[in-house]
């Protein structure tokens, strides 16, 4: 029962986080619309022609955008100059962290512009009843919130029915897998449009990691399912769109890429060499997702040699990774044989040949 309570707890956290994302994004759009409309009306009352209004309002947003971007770029450049001055060696994780700080600063500055302008205009409009708060009282906004809640509850119930049946295994762990799948579904929507490492993804990534850490405690050590969890929730966001870590250069070393490759290898080895107590998990995730993960690993493993450019010759002299390549080929061959024994997989491959 305690695991079910944890499941509900993580579901509530997921719902709260998703609503925070939705309300935050909607608020940004509302502020942009409110500022534009109020300025448009003020200029119309002053007799300004349409072209002047469009140029002024559009230019206003562009100027603030460029100012915020300029300040963020200046901070990033200062980071680079100081690192060079003190002769700090190039470390990709440090570069990525500096770039992410600059992106966060840019977003904060632009958001500050929106908030200050909205507050000023809202004070002026308070008398007329045309305040900013009306956006949150619209039927559309309320329906949006209700739709999000209903959708998440529906996904949770469907996942609960799917993964906690009499034919499933590791049922205690599944109580964490189910809310984790709800959150991961939302993250998959976001990463369709943005990179998984963009600062706005940090809260959802941290919550996903927490659910993973809690849930995998209840998976047996000799079970391939943990590889599915890690791949589905973390690596798939990269492999499905052939993404690399942010701010990575083919001619530079990357500690971040090496870390990702090590974790990808853990998933590849675990799924291929350990049995699955839950056959449904094996068929629906290991059988289907393994090739894309293997391809992603194979395309990036050159970074083990220091950098991706001209890495084949260097990698061929590293026995550890030569052995890994042979093992991966063997595991893919064995996977193909396993497909032939699964009618469900064969139907899936026939329906989705690519």
C-alpha cells in the first residue's frame, strides 16, 4: 500500500508541475498580448496610423529581446575570457553550464521586461476594468486547466491498468513507473520542440530522476527492466531525434558525451544480457527501442577517443571499445532472432517498417 501512496504522491507532483508549465507559458503569451493590445489602443487614441503602431510595438519587443540577448552574451563572453585568463582547461560540462546560465539570464531579463510593462499597464487600466487578471478568468483558460488535469488522470489510469495486471511483474516498482510515464509523456511533448537540456526542462528532469531513483530500488538486480526505465526516460529524448548534448564540438573532448555513452552502454548491456520478469516490458520496450539506442551509441562512441573527428583509427586501438562493438553486433543479431519468436513484435514491425 505504501508504494501506491508514493504513486499518488508523484502523480500529484507531476500534475502540479505540468500545470505550472502550462500556466507559465500561458502567462507569457497573455503578457505579450496584453502589452501589444494596450499599446495599440493608446497609440490609436493618440491618432497614430496603423503602420506606426505596428513598427513601434514590434520594434519594442525586438529591442528588449536584443538587449536581453546582448547582456546574456556579454556574461557568457566574460566567463570565457576569465577561463582563458586563468588558463582553465576546456571542459565541455563547464562550457555547457556557462551557456545554460546565459540562456537562463536572457530568459529572466526578457521576462522581467514583460512583467514590468504588464504591471505598469495594469495599474493604468485598473479603473476601466481592463486589467490583466481577466485573462485567467476566461472560459478558454479554465477549460485548458481542466483538460490538462483530465488528460493526466486518464493517462495515469490507463498506464496503471496496463502495467499492474496479473501478467506483469515487479509490481511494487510499477507503482513508480506509472506516474513516471505520465511525466515522461509530457517531457516527450516538450522535447519534440526543444532540447532536453534547455534550462526550462530542469524541473521536469529533476522530478523524473527522483521517480527513477525511488522506483528502481524495487527492481531486482538481475533484471533487464532497469535498462528500459533509464532508456525510456532519459536516453530516448536524445536518440529519437539524433540529438547530442548542447554546445558540443566534433573536434573537442566532451565529458558530458562520455558520461551519456557510459549510461547508454549500461542500458544496452543490461537489456541484452539480463532476463525480464515482465514479458510485456521486454516486448514493448526492449524489442522496439533497442535498435535506436544502439544506433545512437554507435554514432557517438568516437568521443571515447577524445573527440569525434577522425576517431575511427584511435578507437580501433582501444581494445575495450573494440570488444564493445563486437558485443553490440552480437546482441543486435540475437535481438533479431528474438523478434521472430514474438508475433506482437512482427506485427509492429510490419505496421512500422522504418
